[in-house]
C-alpha cells in the first residue's frame, strides 16, 4: 500500500475523503465545513470535490445539525456532522442523549443511526472560553453511543472509517492540541482500526499507565524520563472510551499490579474512575498499590493564562507514576 | 409616530454614506454627539491594536469589531445608567462605553478570568461565547426587573445574525413576547457567521421580521449609521420602560452592518468572501460618516478631531500598559470560585496542587 505522512487533522480529512469516495451515502455537514473547509481545515477541499449536497454548510444551530442528521441517518444516509468545538455540542445534547443514542433501542432495531458526530475537544491551545473542555464522559455515560478518541494519524483515519461504517452512532472526539503536533504514516487506501480495542503503546512491567487523546504525549514523555529512575512502565492508549476495552486494561494490570490513569477531563467521574472500578472488580488480588489518577481538577476549566496548571503536565504524570510505583 | 412603527424591511437611516442627513436627526446634545464619535474612534483604535497584540503573541485569539462601531456605540449610548447589557463576545466598544475598562477587556482575551470581574456599578453580564446562549439570560434579567417593580430598567441583549438560527434565540424572544419583558434584542447582522453568509442562516427576507412570530415589534436599521441606531434603540428602550400606553414591551432590532475583519484572529476571511464585497461595505464606514456630519454641522473641527485622536491613542496605550503589567493570576485562584466555599474534594486537590508546585515550581506545569 502506498502511504503518506499526515498530521491528525489531515488524517481526519483523508478518512472522510476516502470514505466519501467509496460510499455515496456518506455526507458531511456543519458550521463552516464547506467553502471554508472547517475552522481547523478538517474538511478542506471536500466541498470542491463533492459539492454542496454532500458537504453542507448549515445554519448556526447545533440542535438542528444533530437532529437533522438523526433524521437523515434513519433514512439510510450516513451523515458525519461536525460540531466546531466540543464545547458547543450542548445545544445538541438533547438530540444526542434523547434520540441519537436511542433510536435503535426505542424501535427494537427497526430504525438505526449509522452516523458519526465529530468534534475537536480538549485544552492547551490558548483558546477562548468554552473552547478547551474535555467532556467525553457525558457521552460515555449514555448507552447506545460509542465514543472514540484517537491519538495518532494512523488510528485517526482507521477509526474514523470504522466509525462511519459502524451500524451505530459514534461520537468521534479529536484531540485538537495534537491536530498538527506531529506526522505519521497513513495509508492512502481504505483501512480500518477496530472500535473497542485499546492499544499498548509501550510494554513495561512495573506499572500500567492508561491514557488517551492528547494526554498520550506527556504520558509517553514522562515514561521515557522515568527509565532513568529504573521504572519500566507500560502505556495503554484507550482509544475507545465506550465501549471500554476492559480486557486489555485488566491484562496489563495483572502484569504490573499498579496503575496510573492520565486524562485532562475532571477527576470526578472521569474515565479514571471507571478504569479503577474495572481493576477492583476484575483484578483485585493483583493490586499492589492504589490506582493513581492524574486528571484535570474538579473546577471549571480556567481561561488560558492558567490552563497549563490545570492540564496534566509531564512532571505531574511522572510524580503520579512514582507514587504508584513507590507505594 | 414612533420610528418602530414601520415595515421590518424598511431600513431606518439618518445619514447616508457621505454623512449627509437623509432622515430625522435624533435629539442628542452636542456634547453627547462628540462623545459618540470619540468612543467609536476609541473602539476602532482599540480593535486595531488588539489584533496587532494577537499577531505579536501578546494576546490570544481575539474577535475584531471594526465596522461595527456605529451599532455598538449608537445603541449603548442610548441606555440609561440603571439599564443592563447582556453581550456576546464582540461588544468591546459597547462595554467600554458602559464602564468596563479596556484593561479588563484586554485581560479577558489575554486569558485572565479577572477580565470578567465587572467593577461595581457596571451593569454588564460576562461575554457569552456559545452562540445565542445569552439571549434567554437577557429575557430573564429583564423579567426580574419587571417582577421586582423596577420599571425604570431595561435590558439590552447583543447577538449576531448567526445567533438567530439557534434555539435559544427563539426561546428567549418567545418568553419576552409572552411575558412582556422590558428587553431590547439587538441583532448585529454583520452578514457573516464565520464563513456562512446571512442567506444561509434563514430564508426570511429580514431578521427583523422574525419579531412578528413572537408578537413583538421588529425594526431594521442601518447599523453603520450611528444616529439611526441611536434613534431606534432609544425608541425601543422607551417602549420597554415608558410606553405611551399599556405595558412595556420588547423589541427586536436588526442592525445591518459588516465586519471588516476576520471573525476572530484565528479566521481567514479571504477564503470565503471577496475583496470587492469588503470594499463595498467599507464605503459605509460609520466613523467617517459621523465625522462628516459633525463637521458639516459645526460640532467638530480639525482641532477637535486631532484632540480626540491623541486622547484615543493615549487611552489605548495606557490600557495595554496596564493589562500587560498586571501580575499573572495566581494559579491557585482556579480553585477559589467554583463554589462559595471549596468543597472537601476541591480542597484536597488544591493541597495536592500546592505540594506539586512546591516540589517542581512553575516549570513543572508550564509548556512552551
């Protein structure tokens, strides 16, 4: 297969492009996704390529965007609506939790919604208010939705194609802090990365560090730094927030007996709580230390002058790992 | 007859593009007219400097207002002392006129929460970033004034053309119509919601006509004509607070205008609109229009304009100096205002945070 060297945001675009070429039912809709190519350029060039009926600039109305996509999907189209920032998903929240998640269940499978709702999420880009939150757990809490967060260009394209082909609705959250942070090999052809499978990014024996999205970066850096202290950490990229790959989590934990979870979302009710509970339920007797959560604080996300203090930093992750290892 | 008693498609104008009087000049004293001009110049100069600060990396993403000074100043100057203002995120000019120091506007866009700490007596809600979300607040605030018998107070709410597509716009105006709240809903129709043109927001011929569906008056005004904006806003405020007969009632004003610059400094408008269109609208620039009127009517001369220019430059320079020399917010501040008191959980996180800072210093947190 031929491949290209892409950033994450280019891989989003490439995933959309690839799937739109293969399947006429796939369409993109949202605010500024057309001529402008999306505010992050995730849909750049698609409007020229596929025209106004498949790359649709909508009125500024998130409930309208999600709600009409629900209707389209029920009729068999595969809409991929974009919400410009995840902080603006809330006018569409009712549509997401009352309908997008439940059409299949409410109709005993008669109507299904093969749609993907994309939105960039997370902090660290010095953005204005309401542009930096990480609220994936709102959606993970809702049965009927799948929640995916990639962290590499390869996974981004492969997971996005899987999401579009998935018979159920998927919330696809993109870590905008690392949209352009680095490049990776991405095949030009179609391929999929399975939803529901975590990826072991680094094997280790002393401690398992679970993370996802933009936080994979400080986590991997911290783990490398800790090699000098003789700590051999395993890093698991969760990739799918819901349904959670409990098997990989438990398997890794059984090997190390110690765990750290790193996410930028608030600690209270964050994915760390679910991972901790999973470990308690399925691997209690392997546990050698309390599970350490390195997370956002339980306060509103600060304006950007203080955001570095809110987000897990390399030093915070290192300290969390030391705590778990030295218990 | 009130300036509001007209077809929503019949745009109110007082000055034409050259500043020639083509409508009824509102009853404003000379001093206030010159102040109007001063604040418009101030808003424009502030805007130019703010964009430049962002370009130099001294400020984060910033939403420019150039082209919209006539609508902001012309409306805000019509408010009475006790009135309230509920803004979107672009109302730097209107906020300044209503008493929010430029320094605070700068701090907000520099990422300091303190920018939103309104000084005592400044009746402004914090800017609402999610589109249209502030509109129901404005209805509720005005409703509260009415329920508490504070009949001398109205609430003006600013939002853009894109906001009229959101559910919150509908719900806010619908409540206002049902409960007769003393509101002025001021829509800054600047033609573009980032890259999406006004025609893509609604099939309605005007935004003003949407008022009809809520059982309230809607009026369209040339938003780049500050005197016309003043006239309609004053009439709407009077109708909200001191109606000639019956109860106070809300109004929807559509101020037709243009943003000369980008949606924010993160946006590149050349991707979606052409220079020709921008130039066409620049010919309607509200500042030379008002200046020409003031000169023609002998209210200002070269000397007056120069004095205002010097004053404006000084005030903006002083505000930038003050904002940049303001101490960095203490990081522990983020734990202080989530609730009236820190919960035990937040207290524990605060203590852990302080221990980490003690151990690693700020370098343990700050990224490049």
